[in-house]
C-alpha cells in the first residue's frame, strides 16, 4: 500500500469507531435533523429527482430523508451495486414496497425498477461517507463505487455529503485525483461551505 492508501485506512478505522460510539437512539435523532437540513438545501436549489442511499452500519440513516423528499412531492432514486463494479440506479415511489435486499445486504431497488431512469436525470445526489473535511473532501469505504459513479456523470447534479458532526475532520483529508469533492457537506449542526444550508445558521449568525 502507498502512503495515501495507508493513511485513508487509518482514518477509516478512526471515524468508523467514532460513528459506532454514537448511541443508537441519539443517532436516530441526529439522522432526522440531518434529513431536515438536507431537504432545506434541496428546496433552495430546486432539486426534483434526488439519489439517496440505504445506510450500512453506523451511517446517517437516510430513510427519514427519503420520506421527507417523497412527502414534498419530489422524486427519489436509490443505487445498487452492479456486477461490473459500478453503481446502477432506480427510481422508487414507496421505499417500503420498492426496495429489496441486494448485494452486501444493502437494500436496493427491486429488479423491475432498476435502470428506469438515467443518471443524467438526477438533479442531486446524497452521498454517504466515512468522513468529510471542511473543503468537502469525502473519505469513502474504499470500494470506489461512488467515485466511479460521480466521475461518469454527464449532467451537473448537486452532490451532497451526508454526515454526523463527529465525522467532520478538523484537518484536511487525503484527496487523490480520483476522489470527487462534494458540492456541500451537511451534518446536524455543521454545513460546508459555511452558509450553504438554509436550516443551519453560520456561527456568526447564531445568538
């Protein structure tokens, strides 16, 4: 392994431990707050079709966000892992009826819904991550699915990193040429760039 790879793995271990230390009930409350914050940005930007994700382990639970988006009359798509190592997508209407367990135990669109839209139709993508920094660098799980997906997009969707506050690194994370930076990173009380999220007041505006 090169130095960047080794550093990334060290950071993954650190931030995975931080996430797992969050009490499940607290993580649920935090996830609801993150969802409301992200929705406020999606509405500000006029997003219409949004790709979200189904959480793995101690990630922010995006299920509340899925419900908020659908209740707002907007469209939702979820990814699935293809055999060629890339992400496919499918638009869903009801997460309770339209999702099935797929590769790696991750919930994904049912076969009848896979590839019913094109990636270029997405107006926003909500990305999970192990950690993010203030420059919106994303540290993923290491498989590269999201980086490959984002690199191949022909449109210009808003790319949002979704995290808990404790996943925001005070120090810059390693960024290699294939690492795609986020347009925004949203947590429960933090957002970068500062001021990008209507639901989160910049520090200087707080009472």
